[in-house]
């Protein structure tokens, strides 16, 4: 009997200690109870023992030793759940695991650019969002501005307008930068005279997300958003303090230092952002001209958030930026020579803007919002024997009412925009001063017709003090055929009032550009639409998640404004008979396997002008390919490998540029309170100066060709990020 008992106890002990057990669970969203595909289940303390949930949310973790074990279950955007379990388990049925969405991540998936309170999955209007980890990874590559972040998105191309000062604008679906509207938290802060430097003066550290609407968004925000809209969404405070500091240095002797702080108390919260950026003159091609200019920039952006009572909130913010940027002759900028005939291009800017918003919640379904911003932008552009300087003053005010029920959401409002420009340096030319006001009324209705169909319609009526009335309807539809398959289709009208501040005028520093002939010009008008299809599923026994988005787009612009040479060396904006159109497609594919993510994007953009003859528009890559491979171990490592292809681009002088590839590698090592990152940009050292000269004439009096490829070549940057 004793022998039998000893054998039994010995067998039990072995099975308890050395036995291999299995853990089964179904992972679901705590609110909707929908399965979460791709949730990671890990046995803590034993690296390599983990699994990923399938389409039903099921996770199965095998080969678990007996005894007490700690199991973690996490999913991007959700709070990680930890379970202390004793193996073997008494109940062999799969556990139901309910994960709660993190508050900060919940805010990130709410899109504000559409003026709706819906998540991105429920929006009939197609919106692309750069947020969370993707935003941080792009920030590691270029901590000083958002130019690279947008340029590496499918369907977006940033266009360099100055060969020596790096000034740039943004093109969506191949259309000129003047047709894209950039806003911040719903305020139009980067238009007019400031457009050529906007991308270079926005730092990503204090951004929560970047929202992009492709195609006309004029119904939502008025004139200017013909090609699309980019909304920069700032971070807001939470009860948990956030304090981040970033230092970055580059192989071109550039420096970035920025800090962000936020904290929400019961009644008052604050966010404070400050940064300093320095660039040294850099000439990798040894041609005597800067590919990267010398610059110093300071930015400060404090905000206060008031919870006046349970239903009333207010926000007050200030943004101040100062920058001195000079490019051109390397020897002159380095003060190695004082030659009077040296070429240079200097930009000095002062930007001050205020933002104020007041939100009054009447009940759970209705709220009233008032917004106001004041913008002061002072800029001077100087080249040898010429200086263009001016002061732009603009205001924006809006009052809107939002009401939502179970199946309907209504939005209605009015806004007023004033814009004044006063040229301060005339150089014996006619000043391009202007002053204009726009009053608008808009409404939008979103209707959940049923579980499969959601419709969104809108209408705006604008009155412009110089160009009269505009009526802008739009309509969009979202079809949810299943959890895996959905589609969107939509379109609308847009307009753009004539303005001298375009890419073409920026390239020549507005020299000899005549003011707009208001009496004989009319607004540019557009119509267009897009249709996309989305599909996602799992492959190879749920080991790989796969998603694809296929979009087709078309936009036509009537009465386009064209900068043309006239007598006496002047340039005038004319409106030839005809139109411009862009048509094409975008393909986005995402594959996830374990810690690996692969993104593939392809853009086909056919952009043509139809005047006396049909021509392909210059500086548009007809074919673009984006490839990004990420390896990420949560809270430990991030490694990203990128490769981008640009097909040959037509140039304005009738020639064609060369096709090229750009590749990069980013590595970040993370700890709890800080991380170290490094980025190897343009590994192939692709430069336009390798394909030919970027100018004609002499270094002291250059005439620049179109810039279609990088000028700075291979660059290395590295830095530190601290969390306090």
C-alpha cells in the first residue's frame, strides 16, 4: 500500500512540475464583444513562448509547465491584461478575456477632420491617419519637421520649391500645393504667404495624429481644399503627466532639441511645447551651393485647458515661431568670402497665432462650439539685388452646433475668414497687396441607414468679397458588407480663389510677379470623387494578418490659374481656356506576422493640362512605390527598413528627370524611461546632382532647374528620447 501511495505521489509531482499544459482563451473588445485579431498572448519570464489570436479571437498557448505562471494578453490600443494562474487549470474551457481600450489610444482613432465624433472605421468619408507608433517612428527619422512624414505616405509628394533654402510644398494626387489645405486642430494656420515654409516649421513631437482627406474637402472647410486636406491634431492633457524631451543630431551638423509637457488637473490642464532647431550649410555635391541651408528656429506653443463646469470647456493657445534661414553660396554663408556678387537666398520669418475654443454641452446629444484664431505672419525673402517682404494678417471664427442620435448626426454652422496682405518691399514693382473676407454657412448629415450602409451628405454656401457666391455639395457612402469587406464612395465640388502665393511664384521669390487682376479673373472650380475597397483577413492558419485598400480617384479643375511671362520681364497670372485633371489609383497592402509588419503602397497619378494642347504636368511621378518593413518587439526594439521608387518626372523646360530609388534604415532601442534611436537616410546616396546640373549660368548668378529628387543625399541622424 505504501509503495502504491509513493508511486502515486511521485507521478503527481512529476505531472505537476514537468507536465506540459495548455492555455486557451477568446480575446474580445470589452464594449462591443467583437473578437480581436492579432492579440498577443505571452508567458512572462520565458522568452519565445507566445501566440497570436486568430479571427475568432482564440489564443492557444501550449507547453506551459505546471505551477504558478504569469500570462499577459495585449493588443495595440488596449490595456494589457495580466493573469496569475495555477497550472494545471481546473477548468479546461476557453476563458473569455475582455480587453479595455486605452483612453489615449481611444482618442487617436477619433477623426476630427470630418467634424464628426466617429471612429475612422465608421466614417463614410475616406480618411487616412498617421498616429501612435507610426507617428513616433517617422518622428525619429526627421524630428525637426513633417516634410518626410507626409512625403512617405501613399499618394502624397512633397515638392521642393527652392534649390538652396529647402522651401517645400505638399502635393496630393499630383496636384499643385496651392490646392491642398493645411489646418491645425481645425484652424487654417498655414496658407497664403506662409505656405512655402509651413512643412519645415511644424515639429511632430507635440502631435497626436495627422489626418489626411484626399479629394475635395471644401464643403467642410471652404475654399482651398480641392486636392485634399491635412489636419494636424495636437496632443491634449490627461490626468497622467506626460513629459518628453528629444535630442537629435545629424551628420550634416544639424541639431534638434524639443520638449513637451502635459498635465490635466481637475479644472485646469496644460500642454507646453518648446523646440530649437539648427542647420549648418551643407553641400554634399561640392558644387559650391547649399543642399541644406543654414538656419536657426525657435518655437514655443503653450495651451491652457479649462473645465469650467461639467458641460463647459475652453481652450486657449499661443504659437510663436522665429526662423532665420539662408542658403546659397557656401563660401559666402560660411563667411569665407565677402564677395559682393555671391548668390544667396535668405528667409526671415516671424509667426504668431492664437487659438481659442469654447464648447458648451447642452445635453448628452447636443453641443455648441465656438472657435477663433488670429494669425500674424511676417516674412522677408532676399536674394542679390531683390527683396520681397510682407505682413499677412488673418482671422478665423466659427460657430457650429452638433446633434447626434442613435442613427443620425447633424452638424450646422457659420464661419468668417479675413485675410490681409501688405507688401513692405516694393523694389520698383507694383505691390501685390490684397484684402478679402469670406462668410460661409455649412451643414452636414450622417445617417446610419442600417448595419451595412452609412450615408454622409453636406452643403456649404460661401460668399467671397471679391469673387461672389459658391455652392459646394458633397456626398459619401460607406458599405460594410462584412467584418472583412467594406467600401467607400464619395465626391464633391470645390473652389480656390486666385492668390499670388503659389509654388511657381515661390520658385522665383515673387520677383516681378504682378498682382491678381481681380476684375478679369475668376475662382478656380473643381469636381471630383474617389472610390475605395477594403479587405482584411488572416492567412496560413491565422499566423499572418492581411489587409488591402484599393482606391480610384479623379479630380477636374476648371479655369486654372497659370503664371505666365509677359512684357518687361514681368509675370502675370492668367486663365487660359481649358482645364487640369488628375486621375489614378492608390494601392495599400499590409501584412503582419508575429513581430514583423510589411507595408506596400503604390500610386499611379496621371495629371494633365488641357489648354491649346494636352500636356503631362511637370514634377509629378506617374508611378510611386512605397515599401516599409518593420520589426518590433514591444517596449524593447524597433527596426524599420524602407525603400521608395519614383518614376521619371516631366520638367518645365521640356526635359525629363531620371527615375530613382531611396532607401533608409531606422533602429530604436527602448527602455522604460528613455530610448536611443538612429536613422540612416538615403542609403544609396541618391541625389539630383548625380543625374546632372541643377542650374545653368554661374554659381554667382545661377538659374535653377526644377528640383525633382533629393539634393542632400545620404544622411545619418541619431538621438535620445526621455520620458519623465
